[in-house]
C-alpha cells in the first residue's frame, strides 16, 4: 500500500507540473479540438466540385442529357469546350475530367453499334481521379439506360446488383476522419507528454531530488505513466463527445466505455514508449525529431489511413508489435460497427501484452539512465 500512495502522490505532482505548462496545455486542447475538426472537414476524400469539361461532337438529345447529368456537389457545372481546348485545359490543370462525345453518338447507340465516349483524366489529382472515374461511368450508364427505355430498346439484365452500404450509409469521409484523428492524437500526445515530463525533470534538476528520496525508479515512472495517461484519456473522451459526436455529428455505434478501456491499455504502451524515448535523448528538440521517426510509422502503417490488407506481408507482420495496429482495429470495431467485448478481446489482450513489454523495457532503460546520471 505504501508503494501505491507514493505513486499516487507523485502522479498528483505530475498533474500540478503540467497545470503550469501553458504550452503543453495549449497543445493538448488544440490537438483534441481544432485538429480533430479540421482533419475531418478539410481532408475530404469524397468527390467534391470536381472540374469537368465536355467536347460534344454529336449535339444530340442524348449527348445533352449526359452533359446535364453532371452537376454539383460532386462535379462543377460542365464546361463546354472546343476540341482544340481539351489537351491545353488538362495540361494547365483547369479540368480534372474531360469527356469527348463522338459524332453520331446517339444514332450509333440506337443502332446498337456500341460507340465509345473518351474520358480524359488528370491523374495528378489522384483521389478525385480514382473516385470520379467510377462516378462518370455510372452516370453515363444510367443516362444511357434511361434513354434506351424511352426509345423502347431497353435490355433487362438477368442479374440486378443491389448494394447495401453498412456503418456509413452516406459514404461520408467526415465520419472516418474525425474518429481516426482522435486515435492518432491519443498516440501522439501521450508520447509527447510523458517524454516532456521526464526531460523537464532532468532540465530543472528535480530528477536528482527525486532519486535521493526514498523512491524507486519504478514508482517515479509509474506515476508519470498514470498521470499523463489519465490526462490524455479524459481529454480524448471529451473530444469524442464534444467534437466528434457534437460538432461533427458522427454517430457512435458501440460502447464508449469499452473504447476508453482499450484506449487506457493503449496509453499504457504509448506513455511507456514516451519515457523510453526520453531516456535516449537529452533535450526537447531531440525528442521531437525522434517522435517523428516513431509516431509516423505507427500511424501510417496501423491501418488508420490505408487498409492493412493492402500492405506487404512483411510490414503487416512487423506492425503487429505496434500498439497502434491493435488500437485502430479495436476503435473501428467498437465505434463504427458496434462490436462488443466478445469481438475485441484479442485486441485488448494484445494491447495489455505490448504495454507490459514496453513498460518493462522503458523501466530498464530508465533505471540505467538514472544510475549513469
């Protein structure tokens, strides 16, 4: 019990030290509010106001119908251009898409000659190019089907495909971006806080004062882990409530309490990693550079931005040792799909195991650094 009270009192001291650090307080508040909101709203992955131009050689009822099928918010109003303007417009970046409707297009369609519409795409706009190509194909096909039905020449396909979009029926990227940014900030801020706490002790000379007191390295480190972990956990919970659910209007399907349990286990790992990094460097600028090398792979390769299934097998296996991989999978399962404990218990166990290893490694390094100081 004496160890418990020592760790509790040291943790309260950490909280008081953080309370007087206005820079870190500001970083925490901005990261879990403004950064979450802007990441969800600004970095849109949907097709939105894509510039499109159309060369209409046919000038028929069908070609006009296709042209008027493109309208905001996915596309800008189509710009009708001459054939000589097509290539220069793409070269200058004025259009992302340019359709070239051939002469006698309507007549060839009615006579079953299968004419082709050329679609020119500026692939430097990668996200819009990939998504927009599918939209264009679907829009043109829908207009052709409707035109042929009116002409009495519609062909009924033997199979009718009926898509059902689960968990995000409107395919709204805000739902994905907001939640993923909260997850990323939990990782980033927890590493920064614990690393900064240890470096601050060293720079102010208070670490030596702690070591001459009847305190063990385990008690000092455990206090930093729980105090900074609790701060991030509380702020993340408010961010999920006020920013994600409130300002962004993202529904949460599962149990927030279960998500916070997973976040607490994840913080056990990341706060330990923060202390481990702080024992390697000697100043905050060095810590910042080292965090870039650690956090970026954690976030990019965890499945938060791209599916793990699309990654090389070696990368997928290596990233199983990273806590972010299991935390992202757990968070997506709970918050998006409403998964319960019976589904996410493997991720919880993995986070507990990784956290134990990370804490033990950081403690060993911390003891060595203290003994050399």
